[in-house]
C-alpha cells in the first residue's frame, strides 16, 4: 500500500514532538491511533533511535529501550540533575533499587500484571526499603560480591550507601552538607519519578503510579530480558524480611 506524503509528514510531526518533549498531546494521540499508516511510521521512526511508543491516558509517549538510544537518560545526567555533588554510581544503584521497590509494592511483590493497591505512603516505602537492606545484610561479603557479578548491581555498595544515610526524619538538618536522611533520599527519587511522569502525588505523603508507568510495567518491567532477575532477588529479600519481622513480633509476644 502506497503511503501518501501527507501521512509521512503527519507521522514526522508527531515523532518530532515526541523527540522534543518525550510525549505528545491528545490531538497527536488521536492522529496516531486513527491511521494505521501514521502509527506504523511513528513506530518506525522511534525504533530507529532504540525507542518505543506507548499511549497512556490522553497522551502519547516515547520511551527509550536501550542505553545506546540518544534519548536514554545517562548516569551522568541523573547524577547532575537529581543527586548531590560528588554522587557516585552507588548513589544511582540505590536510586534504581528504590524505584524497583516502589513499583514492586504496587504489584504484590512482582507477581501480578495489574496493580493491587491504589497508592503507597512514603513511610511504607521507607519501611519496604529497610526490609530489603536488612535482607542484604544477611549475606556474607563474599556472597554479595558474587551476587554483584551475577546481577550487575554492586550490592555491597548499595547497602553501604543506605547505611550511610541518617536514619532520621526528613526535618532533620543536614550535617556539614553531606549526610542526608533516608526519607530525604526517597524524596529525591520521588522527584525523579514525577519528572518522568511515572508517579503522581495523590496526598501529602502518598504516591500513585501513572498510566504511563502501568503500561511500561505490563510490557517490559516483568520481563527477565529487561530486569535481569533483579526482581526475583529483591522479592527473596522481601520474603526474608517479612519472615524476620514475624519472628521479632512472636518473640515480643512471648515476653
């Protein structure tokens, strides 16, 4: 079937908006969905830069699939935009883990394709992070090194970075401008997620997943190709943490 010049230009205008802003408005989405030729062209343009398109709510998004994509947010850009001066890769790893833990909280520990809750409270997010970190601490140093090679995550560095954060409330002052609270760190991760339109704030301390995030999870997040088994590993930490919590509660009840 021959593609008309008008369809090519319409598709390119939609792609140009996606390339510039990362998303396009309702009118662009309607044009994208109404014409198979236009939609196919937009998807081809996106594929050329290692991206995919997805419709969520009333917007059309373009999401990078590979680090080689020019639209991929680099580690240096993440550090510069969201993390404090002097941030290292361990800060980024901890940030990634915080994102995975948050998403996992909505999906019943990575076992379902549909969210099982409407929102997550920041305090609960903090507790879930602590459960994973406590689980990491149970592994000997040599085992953590082996796990780091297996999952391409520096788990020892992640744990050390978490432990270095002050276990205080967000209102606590920073000491010498260096140490921050764990809640403040999660606030930084929240800002990143909101900037990427992956979460929305629905209460003073409550976050909900956006439609964009739900579609990304359904299409890619659960796939081993993309998560490299990290979800299963973190879920095992979650189960261990819950088991320890029950043991502590049982011991308390005996006294």
